[in-house]
C-alpha cells in the first residue's frame, strides 16, 4: 500500500484527484491510502515521511505550493512531488525541488494517470535502493537516494554521496550502464547526475548539492531534454 497526500484548498479539485486515484487503484489492483490537507502550512506541520506521492496545489493562501515544496525537500527527498497548477509557468520551478511532474487544471484523467503511475514507479525505484560497487576484494553498498553524482578522473570513479565520497577503479561508461535504471543523467563525459539533487542550472553550470558541475556544449541540448522528460514524467 502506498500513502498519497493531496494538498489542495479547493474541495472540488481535491475530490477529482481522489476519484482518479480510486479509478487507478481499481484498474491496477493497487491499494492507495489518500490523505487530504487543506493547506500547505498544516501539511508541513503534521508531516511524516510516509508518502510515496505528494500532489501539491501551487496556488494556495499563506504558503503556496512552490514554497511548501522547498520546505518539504529539506525533510524528505524520497517522495515524488507532482505540482497541480492553473499556470504553466510554475512548471518551470519543478527542477528546483525535483518534482516528478506537473498537471495543469482542469486535470484530465489520461494525463493524471500517466504521471501518477510514473511518480509511483520513480518512488519505488529510488526508495532507498542499494547500488553495489566493487572495490578490490570488497563491495560497497551505496544508497541511490544519497548518491548525488558520479565523477571520473582518469581511471578513478568518485561516488559523491550526501555524507561521504567513495573512490574506486572504473569507467564512467560502466557506471552509466549500471545506474541507467535509477534515472541518472550524463551532463558531460565526466559526470553522472542524480536529478533529485539538481538545484540550479545557469548557462553551462549545473548545481548539484554544494557542487557546481559543467554541462558540455555538445550534450547540453540532449541533457536538458532528458531532464525535462524526467520532470514531466515522460520516459
């Protein structure tokens, strides 16, 4: 069973989203526990890291969805966030809080179904999954949730986690093949990046955690397309 949070001040919109989830549950034979919050303030005040997906309305009084998502990411990097908005420009804020997708009101069932199932899939993939890295005669168990990016310098791979850096012998192509199922993207020949930790893109500079990485000019277009697809829920 997956816990789903709907943070929406409009009763009709909240009921519509919940009806879509019930429909998906019946068709897919999956169980979802839906909890509705009327505003972002109460949602954050009562928050526990139990949600697979958070459906977050952008236009709410006191604290809007963009502000709430920034606060949410400080305490939970695992849940999948889907923005629900009347305004398309808010979707561009998605990369700042690693939102999985956005939905434009009035929300249509087909669009909702695709992106909701994508959000569940990504949550399942990234839910504290261990990635095994061989180092000499030993093996490191690396949590993909904590892995921000992989860097190659000569023939050494550096796995930059939230709390440590692990160094092993290897190639970036091998790491790319092993991590492709976890959503990691290549911004140049030296880096594989976890989209969850991207906080800023400016020109050819990419901020991941506290590090600033370079996007190669030849890869910039395809990298941004892959990133946009990742955020919009398109495989």
